[in-house]
């Protein structure tokens, strides 16, 4: 029972991390569009990331847990911690750069 809850939390965390990454990728694409004089309408492809990222996370946890009990949970917890810190550091910078470019474009028009 306890493992099924952990795997469910892993799925939720993995999906949340993917969504945050999608947001960041859209910001990067829109920044590139604005820098090249185009409309900010970038998008991302959900298909390759959504099923494969979760499968990779589950596979890593399962394989490491076979090596040593609970090792996979510790490794994936450290990975998610660093990924969240990275997202919290980079996303506001991207958002600020995007807002600045939108403001500059609006003032030029």
C-alpha cells in the first residue's frame, strides 16, 4: 500500500515538473520570437515528454530500488529538489525578460 502511494506521488510530481518545463519552454520560444520581430505565439509538443518522462522516472526508481531498498526514492527526491530549485531560479528571469520585450514592442508600435 505504501509503495503505491509513493508511485502515485511520483507520477504527480513528474507531471508537475513537465508542466513547469513546458511553461519555461514556451517563455523561451516567445522570447526568441520577440527578439526576431515576430508575434509571441510559441508552443510545445506534449507527446514525447509526457509518457516518456514518467516512464523514465518510474524506471529509475524501480531499478535503483532493486539495487538497494529505497535508493531510487532518495535519488529521485534529490533530482526533483534540484529541478525545482532550477525552475524557481530560471523561470522568473525568463518571465522578466519576456515582459520587458513585450513592453518594448508595445512602445515601438
